[in-house]
C-alpha cells in the first residue's frame, strides 16, 4: 500500500523527517502543517498551527490522509491522537505516529516520568517532587543535598524549565521563581534531583509498544558559544554516531533502559506507538535517564535521518500498526553532523525577515530549514535557529571539515554558528 502522509511541525527536525519520508517508494501524497519553505519543496504545505486540532482533523479528512506524523510534543501532550481517533469523521484505520495524551505525560510531567522510572527500576537521578504548598519542605530538602542543585518545573516549559545552581541561595531563588509562576502552570510542581556528572547522549527508538527499532544515537550541543559556554539554546548542532556508544554501552542502554521502558508501557497499559527519545547521561560508562521526550530531538534528527538507510515511512507504518517486529532498520556506519546557523542575538532578541543568500553553492551538504519564510519571493530568516547545515560521510572528521569549509557561504545579516561542533567527539580518545 502507498500512504498519504500529513507531517505536523515547522522546524529543522520536521524538514529532516520530510526529507527522509519523501525518499520512500511507499509515499503517495505528502502534506505538511504548517511546514516551512524547505519542506514546501517536498510536500504541500497547509497554513495554520499543528495544535489547531480542528484544522488537523479537517486536513486528515479532506486529503484522505493515511498517516499522521507529529514532530513536536505540544499536540501530543494536548491529546491530538485521542482527539483524532475519537472523531467519527476520521477513518478508524488512520495511522498515527506519536503517543496518546496519557503516554505523552512521560515528557509532559517530570514527576510522572520519575515515578515511571522508579516503578520500572530504570536508572535515573534520585529525586523528590513537591507541590506549591510544600515549598518549605522543598527548601528543607535542598539543604540535605550537595551542590550543584537541580530544580525542575514539572510541566512542559519549552526546554527552559531546568535550573542548575551552584549555591543554595540560587537554588532557593529558583524554587521561588518556579512556584512564583515563571513557567506558568508547568511550575505548579517542582522536581528536585541529584546532579549527575557525565557526558550527555540522545538515544531514540521507534516502538509499537511491544517491540522497537533502535535508531542511531546522537549528541546535541546546547550552549550558544564554542566550548559549551554561554546560555542554553534549542540546540546548535549535533553529531552521530557518538564514539563512547560502543556495543557494551549500547547493550546497557538496551537492557537497563529501553527494554524496561517498553515493558513499563505494557504494565501501565500505555498504548505507545511512536518515537521515544531518551536523554541520557553517561556516568563513568553507566547510562542514566535525564529525561524522556515523546518525539524526536532537534537538532539530533537532522543527523539521525542522514544515517538511516532503510525506509522510515515503512517502519513508522509498522509501528503505528503494532507490527514493528516485522521490521529491521539499516543504519549507515559512516557519520553525520549538523551545524545550526542562527540569527544574531539568539537566544536573546534577534531580527527577522533578513534575506538569506548562498544556499545554491553548497555542494555535498544537505541544508534543512529551521526558521525561514518566504517574503516577496525571497528566502528570509524567521526564527532564532535559521538553517541546519548537515552532511554525511565516512567519518566525523570528514563531515565536520566539509561543513565548516562551506558554511560561511551562507549569509544573512548577523548570521553566526558554533565552529566546534563534533570536535570533542573527534578527539574523544584523548579524554579516556
Ligand atoms: P531536561 O529538560 O530535563 O532535559 O534538562 C535540561 C538539561 O539540564 C539537560 O539536558 C542536562 O544538561 C541538564 N540536567 C538535567 N537534569 C540533570 C541532572 N540531574 N544532573 C545534571 N544535569 C542535568
Ligand atoms: N535536542 C533536544 C530536544 O530536542 O529536546
């Protein structure tokens, strides 16, 4: 069978997913809501918002969609799958890639995720959670810990709800600001947890709730400046593979984390069909879960998609149908990297609408659009993270050199990027 696919979202992650989906011989018609100018060369883009459920339903019905792929977490946490599947107008055999509202709490509530991990014996930082009327207990608990202190808003806070502080005063102040409403409803509960020292890595699976395919792992670079300095961003680049993820480490991740997570879904009666993103900390060779996300990562997806050689659309259809056991994934043993070109001033204030030039001269690179739009027929900037400049090759060193020899041909007023993506991983052997 061939599939009419609707992809939800508008960032670099979604452009990378679209790029991969568009290569499938199983694709019939391809729509995106809202998509972006890069996605528009692969799919028909429908204006609107991915969390406008009525609009999503209308497109699903009018375009006779067979499969919905949801890029971002918000529609999932809001129950888009429940909404569509309970709509009488929507075909009962609609394939939906992404969890329902209940299962999406793994990302939507850190307290829920922590309880889930504890119940299933999954390694994670020790923690306690507190509601606003337990603020004094929360402050007293902080005093029993050693710095650095990790204080998290329970709910979705666009990746900003985690405050790590070196002093007790700062940690107490972060309690005040979270309970004081800095993250709105997301901060009506806080999780305080033990600090895990190590190196972060992102693992991804596609699951049907009983089996899973392991996707390539990736490392994300979150800080704005070289050397992991400066404020956090949505992600400045990514690489895949990650050198310390040798077969021994991957086996630990499978047996200690991925498999207990999936059997945890079954025990809890969660019907999870879609991607699970495990944000892990490698603490001296042992993996610990920092967070679950119920979607792919951005900018990890840009590197991950470049390394998958088998048909992702076929795998997603199998996951949504509960038939993942029939699938096997083929991953390139080469390397991929993405470097994000951002607007001047990001992650603070930045200008929008600046014309972008030089994209036609980038041989050997794949450029995913992250924050762009079209104005008067020209491609212009429309976000903080503008382009995900990506490449695949035999080694990380080769792709890093290829990207950095060409990335400055892209220009718009104020454009900047990190110049050290991948370098720590290329030099990884020196760390040991
Ligand atoms: P989260 O939103 O939970 O992924 O946290 C955001 C970032 O904070 C993570 O990517 C880590 O860099 C850091 N972080 C979160 N929890 C911890 C922890 N327990 N120990 C050390 N770093 C953490
Ligand atoms: N790259 C981290 C995230 O997508 O949340």
